[in-house]
C-alpha cells in the first residue's frame, strides 16, 4: 500500500490540482481492502477501456444516482491502476 502523500503526488502529476485528494485517498483505501477475485478481475479491465466504454460506465453510474465528470472517471481509473500495482 502506498502512502497518502505518494498517492497525492502521483495523482497531482497525472491530473493536476483538480483532484479531491481526500476522496482519492478514501477511494484508494477502499480499493486496497478489496480482496474479491471477481471484483479485482473486473477492476483490472478498467484501465484498458476506451472513451466509449468509460462513457457507458458513467451513464450506468448516473442511472444509480452517482454523477462523475470524465476527469473524475479518469482519476478513478488511475487510482484503480495504483491499487492493482500493489
């Protein structure tokens, strides 16, 4: 598991300052606790999604009441990648 400051530095380098670093840390910790092989397999596919697949996922989330911007989706996928590398 990476340290909070390292996560912040990585996300800042990739996405600039337009990141909610507190939420990013919580998301990273939640993902780090995930140990379900099926869930991890699904997460591992996310970094390879193209623009259309990311849009479909955003639409599914919106239908469930969770609105994310395209940048937030990219940030989430970056966090997923960091989690999977651990």
